[in-house]
């Protein structure tokens, strides 16, 4: 008999009528012969209401008490759903996370699942009962019976973890949209349903703001090969299937504590081009990368960081064989700027190009690093210990890449393999002949360059000015933040080296959750005297817009298309950060929604749209 785990989100159980409708759907499936474990969220917005109550009582509520409070929401919905199912004549029983035996770490409000006991579930299933389980909660691994929660949106993770533990045929996530769409339909009403998406793409989208799935749920599905489907609670349409490659067999012990990093990737054939002092106004990145794309040059990492309020630095890497052509484009571009845009009297601000021929890119990759702020810091520390200076940092939730000098590469890899416990025996990666992965790569062929777009309005940008340019600084900074559980996202290190009091310095900027920005700033201030940087600024009025697609690997022009679309709408790009399958831009908060709509349109992601080509580059 097929065992299905179904999960219903807050809106789907938001009223008595909706609970009854869910009960009807469950009973229909049970009568069709399926064994069912049903995971539910709290009704409607009740978790938000509980959070609001807590903040009325305390400005900084203790995490343990938050878990006591928030876990009650799901206890209401499981009992009501179980009653509604029984009302329809189908035996059912509700269980809290603790009653099931969903054992987690002790970290309140963000616990990871360690193990799930299946005995009690199996007993009820064997008795022909539907088992209704509270999502989002567990019990800490100690004798104290402490209730934990998994983090907001965590019911998806409960459901997929249960499916993995029970070796279920399918995990179906029922929600208030028809499935996974090209972007959030609340912002772009004509977003298009995707019949399927790779787990890699969904992981990026989920961690860049597409809250339709909790990223950790995707991580578990990918690690254990769970068949995962996202569908509408209101229709019988098939929804979206999240496709995972066949996984290596792995133990169910330490379920969510899979190794944080499962691959170290190296590309020794890169070269870096940095344009310093380019004007900070809409259209500059569009024009530059448009010119690069027009020469059919594929760029890999791109980063842009802000400097003195008037000018930016943009750096990118290309395959070394293309360096001369890319450099010619960059040179021509920089020469064109002063004549038209820069104040002629101010020669110190003339744009210029720096080229670093011998560059290597080393990356750590793994879905296990989601929500573990210490992993990037560990990488920086490993590089610092090997005396490797980091030239560029580019991050996503599932990958951190650093551009370093080629001659440091062997030391870097040895140190990283040692730190992350990865076998030091490379196998070639699928994407390019010059890159090496210390594990087989799982690239999916023949996908369009961009599958989806996401907007995150809940981030803040922190800039640390004039950080002395020596190995170990990034390690120290991000290790300290990680130690205080502050997750950072896009990290960007400036290209420009400024001499301050005789010391070469660079700026480091990163984004973090808005709620954590002020504590991050306060923490950074405490180590300022030791590390010797200048000042720290916080900007909360930012938005991050991103595009994701496995097909963008080796596809020139994707970045240019995004920048051109934004430039045409006069949206200024403040920060750029890339990984192989995503490209994110930080823009001002006010432009966020417009930026998402613009890029969604530019990549013809809307229903019924025909592809538009934006390869000719207009000077904005
Ligand atoms: P649930 O309560 O069922 O878990 P959520 O509110 O957590 O539902 O997630 C569903 C919501 O995610 C949708 O209503 C939609 O607004 C939002 N969303 C954001 N990005 C996407 C996307 N790419 N595809 C579908 N929905 C998305
Ligand atoms: N009720 C929890 C929340 O609102 C968990 C969930 O809905 O997934 O975050
Ligand atoms: Mg959700």
C-alpha cells in the first residue's frame, strides 16, 4: 500500500470550512487505499499572532518560551483536523512532534531534526488510522522534554523529514498556489507554473525569498531522494515536482545534520578583471556586461560594491583564454566613461581597469550549509590558516566561492579538504574542462538559462569600511557573527585597495536579515579596535532581486540581460553577487517590486509570453 505524507499550510487550514475541505481530501485519498500521514501548520496567521503577543509582553522574548508559545498553534490544527476526519467516518489520531518522537537539537527556534521514531506512527498506520502530525515542532535530545521549533515555515521540513524517515512513496505539499511558479504570484500575477524544477534550483529560489518551500525541506528531499510535489489545496491539478538526483544511501541518524559541505570545487583557469571608480548610476553594469555579452564572452563571478557614494567597483572573472578580449572590452568601456560621465577636473576618480591573470576560484558547496552561519567563516579561516589572501568572495546559501591567486590554489584546496573532511581525490566537473570537483557533479542538461525569480525585502546591508587587507580578516569577522548565530548572505569584498594610515585596506559588505542588522553592527563594533577597521554602516532600505537557473552555466549574456532590463527602468544596482546558477542584485527597497516585475518580464517568464531578445545594448 502506498504511503503518502501530505502537508497542509496555514491558509489551507485557516478556517473550520477549510479544515473540513482538507479532511474530505484526506479521506478520499485514504479510501483510495493510501496510508496517510498528514502534517499541518497552525491555522491561518495564528503563528504571527502568537509572535505579536510575545512582543507585547517582552521586547526580546527568550527563545525557549517562544517555542512553548509558537508550538501551540499546530496543536490546535492537528486536533481539529483529526476530529474533522473522524467526523467523516475515517479513523484518525493526532500527535504532537514530541509524541511522534521527532527529536531535534536543543537550539530553540531554529532546531534541526536529528531522528524520527517511526514505531508509533507505523502502529497507527497498521491499524488503518490517518495520523495527523503537528508540523514545525519537535522535542530536544535531552531528558528534559524540551519543546523545540524548526524555524518559521518549518512545517514543510517536518513533512519531508517524515517522508524520508518512513520511506514514503511521495511527499505532497498542499498550499494556496497551484505549485511552484516562476515567481511570487502576489507580486507578479501572471507568473507561470513550472511542472518541474530541480532541487538545486529550488534550493536557491527558496533561500532567495521564494517562501513556497522551506529550503531545509528541499535539502532533505535532495539528500534522501524523497519524491516531492507542491500542489494546490483547492484543485486536483498535478502541481510541481521537485526533481532530485538519485542520492547516495545515507543514514537517517542525524537526519538534518548531514555534512555541511559535500564538495570542494576548483577552477584554475580564471582571470579577474576589475573596473574601479565606475559611476554609481543605473545602466553602468548593463552597458558593461552588454558589451561583454556582445563579444560572446561568458562571465562567471560578478561582484559590485559601493564606495564613496559616487563610484562603484565592478569585478568579474572569465576563463583565462578569453582574458584579452574581455580586457579590451573593459578598457574601451573605462575610456568611454570619463568623457561623458565624470567631472573632468577630478582625475582621482577616473575609472580604470585592473587585471589579474592568474586567478583560481575555489568553492565549497552543499545544501547542509543552509542556516549554518559558521560554514563560510570556517572556509575563510581555513584559507587564512593556509596563508591565502582572498581577492573576491561570492556567496549563495548553498555555495561560497573565493577568487584567490593561482599560486595559492594547492594550499587552499589541501586546507579546505582537511577542514571539511572531503576526500582529496578530484573528479572532473561537468561544466568546464578547467574546473575540478572533489566529488561528482550533478549538472542537469538542457534547461533554459533562467527558471525563476525571487525578491527578498527582509534584508539589510552592512558595510565595514577600511578593513586591513591581510589573510584572516574575513575569517575573524564572519566567525564572530556566526558564533552569535547571525547568518550572513551576500558577502562582497571591494576590489579597490585604499591606503589608510599606511595600511592597504578594503571594504567588506554583506547582507543579513533586517532583524539582525543592529546586533551585527554592535558586535562588529566590539572587534573594531582589534581588527583596525574604520566604520560600520547599516542600510535597511534594500531589496534583493535574484534570478535562478541551472541552464545559465556556460550561457553568455544572462547577466547583461538582467542589468539592461533594470537599467531601462532606471533602477540602480547597488551590489551584485553571483553563483553558477543564480544572480542577485541589491537595489533600493523602493525599487524591489518593480525590479522583480521587470526581470520576470525580461526573461519572458510570464504566462503566454514570447521570448524577447535583449542582446543589442543601448547606452542608457
Ligand atoms: P503555506 O502556509 O501553505 O506553507 P506559504 O505562505 O508559506 O504557504 O507559501 C506559499 C506562498 O509562497 C504563496 O502564497 C506565494 O505568495 C509565495 N511564493 C513566493 N514565491 C513563490 C513561487 N516562486 N511560487 C509559488 N509561490 C510563491
Ligand atoms: N506555523 C509555522 C509558521 O507560521 C510553521 C509553518 O507554517 O510552516 O512559521
Ligand atoms: Mg510555508
